[in-house]
């Protein structure tokens, strides 16, 4: 347990606080380990609430889906009705189609479905991202969806929600992952772009088109006056953020620009553009990737990029542990990512933990 003591004291969480947490958990009746009797259950379609007859981020068509955010692995077309945060309504509509029936909820607003009360709370992942709080009687469960604790000017900040059971993502559940300040990363990107410009080289920065690109543009806003050029997959989404009042650096579409028209410019594009015919428009180009995976140099080498910038829209290892403690959850189910690592560490710290295998992926 000495290693755990070092980890928690390093981030200001004392080992004795987790010991008290574990002791309190032992004094309370615990939920059955069988998912068949839990408030939220894993079905073929996804995570199901029998008391309210709804699913959370289902991967197959269902009558009612409560959706945490608009990334493709969480928001899928074909549901009867969607319930989602009003903040990201325009993004979800774009994802699931203009004819989809969507019931918007303000953060903190409560909706009754059968015997279950449901409310959405900011997850800080992307615009409109939500945690789902479900209560039946005195029992409260929270599903984090994807979340982060770092400040982000493009979306509402993460809100700690007290609960009995927590279903949390575990994308970056390794102690090596700890994110640097975002402003520091933005300054590094500007420095890289300026060095490329001095050589007449295009600086091509690859990042996820929804959420990551807009966050980068918001952080770059005070640091650069030249317009950032955007791949077509990024342009429309950025327009939606701008229409919603999010302040970002000036942008222009790459459009038909080629060769010398792109020399010395900073270009944002999705990872799928790398190695595609779209890349032929560049004469001299240096590529970089903005992702939490860039914390480990081996990931950058395997992806074949010149630079890597550490920027993630998921919680790092320390914020995962901090969030578990602050929610007061006495039971934790870890899903998608390094769920086994997180569940094992929490078990060592005295928190009842297990793995919940879902079909969610990583947009990072």
C-alpha cells in the first residue's frame, strides 16, 4: 500500500481519508454484486434502468435513450426519443439527424420516468456533455459518461454529484497520465507553428473534430491573430460552437488551397485526414497530434507524427481518483479504457469496485 500512499498524498488526497471512506462503506449495506438486481443493468442494447424504462447511451435502437454527449460512440441514430442536455442540443441534432425527437433538459432539471428521477449535470468533456444522475427512493447512481476536470472555455465545468454507486469512464486510468496546464500546451503549439512558418512549412495539427478542435481554438484565441485553417470536417462543428457564443481564434476553411497557399499556416484536421488523398495539397508539411495519448512517446512514434501535444478531454489518473472520493460513492463500476487498472487500485484503497464492459470507445 506504500505506492498508494505516495499517489494520494502527491495530489493532496490523504490515505487516511480513503481509509475513513472504506470504513464507512463497510458500515453501510452494499448493493448486490449481481447486475440483475441493480438500479442500472447491462442489457444487450446498453445500460438499462428498469425502474424508469430508459437506457443510457445505448448502442442499439431503444424507445427512450438518455444521452451523455454527442460523440458517435455515445449518441447513435435510430432511438425513439432522446433525452439530453439543452446546452449541446445542436450538436446532438447534427449527430442523430434533423428528424430525431429530442427532449432537452437544463442542467439540474429533474425528469420523472416511472419510479426513477433523472437529472443531468455537467461533465466538462465537450459542449453539452452530461453526467446522468438516477435516483429511486434513497438510492442514487451516477453515470459520468466521458468527463474531465480541467478548465475548458467551450463547455460547462464538471460538477461533483454525490451518489451511492458511480459508473465512471477509465480512458486514462494509469498513473503516468497527468495533464499539464492547457495554457502551457497552447503556447507550445504556437511556438511550433511559428518555427514551421519560418521554414515555409505548413503546421498540420490533428485533433478530434468535435470538442478537441474547438477547445484548441478557444485556447489559441489570445495567442495568435492569423486565421487558423480548418479541414471541412472541423468547419461546420466550429461554426456551431461560434453560433452558441463560444469565443475562438479566427478561422478560415482550407477549401481548395494548395501548395504555397498553405505554406507557414496552422491547419487543424481530424486524425482520419492523415495519410489520405487530402494530404497531397501540401508541399512541405509537419504533422502533430493533440491527445492525451501523447503523454507516452511511444504512441507518437507509432502514429508517425513529428510532434505530440498533451491535451485530453478525459480525466487523468489523479482526477479519476479524486472524483471517486469526492462523490462519496461506496461502489464503483469502471468502464471503457483501462477499467481493470482503476478497479484494482480502488479495491486496494478499500472501495468496492468492479469492471463494467460496454461498447463505448475513445474519441481521444
